[in-house]
């Protein structure tokens, strides 16, 4: 068996994770050709995809380009808009002027000059992100990240998307089936058959209507139930509830006041007494949800906070009953076990504070695709490396999300007080925070290839929330270099504000006329 070739991959699950994984492997391994890897995706007609997950990272542009879709089609069919980062409201003390940006663009001249020292010593009264990056200025004015003449997937200002999750799965499904050679089986997996040779590998999946489907490698994209990795193999789930308390969400969709209302350029995340509210603008509606800790509040109070938020922020008085989603924050001890890899919610889920779930799907599908073992003989080595890479990434996601909480000055509820308790803060984060009192986050802190969050992201959050690094007075030449980058960011902001259209204008243009192909 060890020398048997990997020719047929079976993916269980037709949510965003299943279809993205299918598309990425199929495009890379030419599944549309008889000589390519064969891919079958089994999707239960009885279990709908989760249907939430509306924020992506800029990496999604590259993913969509690689799988061969047009950005125009994607924007039209997925009701997509542009996302240039996140704005965090009320996370420090809850006052009206308490907000900061985590934009997608790196600080100007990042790595070439110590911008943190320059900011602290020359411009401490200006918000950090506003000084070092042009992008917050575009966000404030609801600007698009490109012009109508900018080709598909190219950017003037780095961007990801906001999208309709249900439409996105549907869009990917159509593309996978009609262009990439993925076989789609609409059926329910009822049992998992192991190899008769006693290896423990999965041999086939038993379905209700299509009998047993045999494969060489199985990808578990079955959502939170983790059918193959969790239920069949019993791979342990590592709960992170002691670090990140949120385990419930109430989600609604609301209309805009009118069809010309501005579309926000960023996700808005507003702190609440026992959680936070996301606010995402699509072209046709807003998606709003309250993520909270069921240990710290009740569903009734959480819904009340959601309704209050909507009323205060331009929404209608009456909303539909919010949809409740419960989740266990955490991830699996391993993601690849024997001939089974879990991608998406089956691998784990942590609150969507920085919209990292789809980015992890993209990274997982990329590594699986690019490091695909040719035979079973190399699979355990590939699995070990995959597990090492993703355990590290999950730990970094948790550190980074927790950072948003530990920097708060809020002490008004148990939720915020508990979030700052030392025992709830991962040890590596505690250590880094000590270090960052003396040195600002840098490449020395995050040394792996494709770090999930770069040191620049830590800088945006730390200094956006008022963290102080004790940096000695700068040498004159270094201070001048930092000042030059601040001027450059300001000049770019002015130029772009003058040249870029509003989000709604550009999306309207794309819907009517499309973008140029690259
Ligand atoms: C409240 C909330 C907000 C979120 N916001 C974001 C965000 O802003 N950004 C982001 O990146 N992510 C976000 N996420 C995460 C995101 O929704 C998921 O990562 C993404 O949708 C992928 O889900 P999935 O495909 O793994 O699972 P699902 O969508 O649950 O799909 C599971 C699939 O498995 C199939 N299946 C299950 N059992 C069987 C069976 N026995 N036989 C056959 N098929 C089966 C089902 O039919 C379904 O097709 C959010 C999640 C939540 C809960």
C-alpha cells in the first residue's frame, strides 16, 4: 500500500472550505484532464453549509485568480464589495472617539525605518495607522481600492472582499464542475470504511444513494461536526475557551436606507459588554452579528445589544429574528491524520474577529495542493509537516486575537476583566508583550514563511490601542527617514482621495460594464 499512487481525492463537504479546496487542488493538478488528479466532492443534500463568513483577506484575490475565475463574475454573482481592513470601535474604553484601524496596507516604508519610534517621538497625538498608512483615510471616505480602469485583481490599495457566503459556495461549485473537472456527488455519507489491511487508513465512504466511493486521500470539509477527523479518527479537539471566551453569535441581514447609501470600505467591529458586533457592507445589504461569551451574558441581552446597535447605526427599527450560531472555540490536535486532512470548520474555529477562517482554508488548500504526496509512502511525512505548520498558525491566530482584548482599559464588566486575567493570556503572548515594552514588533518576532499575521498587524493593534514602547531618542538621520515616510503616506492619501471612486460607484460600474482582464 505504501507505494500506491495518490490519484483520487475525495472531499466531504460543499461549504466554502470544500469548494475552495476542490478548486485549488483541481486547478493545480489539472483535474479537467484525464491525466490529472481525480477529485470527487460529496455534499449532503440534508445539511446546508453554515452560510456565514462574509469577510476575506487580500489573499482571496490570488486564490480566485489562480483557480481561473473572473473578478467581474465573482463581484456580480457573490454580491461582493471591497474590504480594506477593519476598524475597531470602543475596544479601549468605549468612548465616542475610541477607534482605530487595522488596514491591509503595510505601513509606508515598513522595515526601512522605525516608524513606531518616529510616531511616538514626533506625532504621538495622531493615531498610529493614520500617520503611517494612507489606507485609513480612504476608509474614512468610503473610497474603493482601485479605479474602473484598474485590471481584475490588481489593486491601487491592497484589498480583500466582503461577500455573500451562500452565493460564494454556489459560485465556486459551478466553476469547479463546469471548468475544473470536479465530480459532484449530492449524497449523505453514512459510514466510513477502513482498509482491510489493518493500516487504519480510510478506504471508502459509504453514501445513501451512490454506494461506496473509494479514494486515496480524503479531505474532511464537513463543518463543525468533523465527520472524518473528529468522529471517525477521534482526533482530540483542543478547546481555547479559557483564552477566547466567545462561543455564540447572533446574525442578521439588514437593508440600506436607500440604494445609494455608502458601502463601508472596512469591517466595523464594535466592542460590547460581553463580546463585539461585526458590521459588513455588501452592495445590496449589511450583514451584522453579535459574537459573545455565553458564560458572560444571556441570549436575550445579546439580542438587545444587537438591536440597539442596529438602531443607533442607521438600521431599521424592526429586524428579522437573528440567527443563532453556537461554536466551541478551538482546533484539532492534528489536522492531517493517516490519509485524511481536515480543512475549514472541521479543523477548528475561533471567533471571526480578524476573519481568519477562510484565510486558513486558503493556506491549508495551498499547502496540501503544492505538497501533495505522489504515493502513500510519503504521506506521513507530508502530514507531519502540515500539522507542524498549522498548529503554529492556529497558535498565532489565538495570540493575535487575544491581543485585541488584553490591551483594553475597560473594567466595567466581568467579560473585560476576565479577558485581562494573566492566566487567560497565552505564555508566548505574555512574553512578547514584555519584549514589546522595549522593542516594537519586528521581523525577529515572526520568522516563519507565510506568517499568518505579520509584525505590522501587531503594530496596528498595539499602537492603535495605546500600548507604549520605551524607545530611546532616535538618531537624527533615522528620525528624518521616518518623517519622510510619514510625508509619503500623507501625499499618497491626498492623491488617492482625489483619484479613487467611492465603493458604490465602482461596484455599480463593475456590475454594468465589468473590469478589464489582466
Ligand atoms: C458567526 C460566524 C462568522 C464567521 N465569519 C467569518 C468571516 O468573516 N470570515 C471568515 O473567513 N470566516 C468566517 N467564519 C467561518 C466561515 O463561515 C467558515 O470557515 C466557512 O464558511 C467554511 O465552512 P465549512 O465549509 O468548513 O463548513 P460548512 O459551511 O458547515 O459546510 C459543511 C459541509 O459538509 C457537508 N456535510 C456534513 N455532513 C455530511 C455528510 N454526512 N455527508 C456529506 N456531506 C456532509 C454539508 O452538507 C456542508 O456542505 C464565520 C463563522 C461563524 C460561525
